[in-house]
C-alpha cells in the first residue's frame, strides 16, 4: 500500500493519504469482512434456539399467560 503521511508544522502526523484505487480495494475487503462478522454475530446458538422454541410452544398453548411489557419494565425500575 502506498500511503503518504500528512504532518503539521511540528512534525506530528495528522493524517494519511491513501490512493483512491487502494482505498476502494481496502474498503471493499473490509466491508465484506464486516458483513460476515455481523451475520455470524446474529446467528443464534442451538441452546438459544431451543429456549425460543420452548417459549413459543408455551405461548401457543397459553396465549393469555403473559406479562404486560410496560408494567414489567416499571416494576423492574421500581426495584432498582
């Protein structure tokens, strides 16, 4: 990579110039990696899927046996 460092009057590096073709190549590779990492992070493990399946099955059988979200949040905040 052909980088050019930009310095101020005291010789401190304040920036870097990257040629556009190198930047586009780097950016393309980085975005692909980032998207892969996000996709992997979004995947549920088998134990998480199992818990969700159990909760969905329970809700299907007992649809009225649920708590109100706002009331539950208020109760939790009052306990803190």
